[in-house]
C-alpha cells in the first residue's frame, strides 16, 4: 500500500459525529489522533488558582471605577 504525506483535519460538531468518525477510521485501520481543545493551558490554570488563593487571603487591590485610569497609569 502506498503511503501519503497528507493530513486531514475534521471538526465534528458533537460527540455523536466524533464517535462515527472514530469508528470509520478504525474500520479502515487509519491511524488518527484526537486533540481535546477544551482544556486550558496548565500555566493559565496555575495562575488563576494562585490568584484565587491570593484573593481569599485578602491580597488584592480595590479600585473605584473613576480611579481605573490612574491605577493603570493612563492619567
């Protein structure tokens, strides 16, 4: 059998479509990879969790709406 260097990217809209595509690929003995795009970057999750802990400890700044420009150094 001749190999190709082609890649096909498929965007199923729901789990049912994904299951059908997986079954089809397996039936034809076509290798495939599935990447879950719904997971967050680990570094991002770490930063968010750190921020939550800092907030719980009271380690945050409070700014009134009229002071935001000054806080950001825009005034």
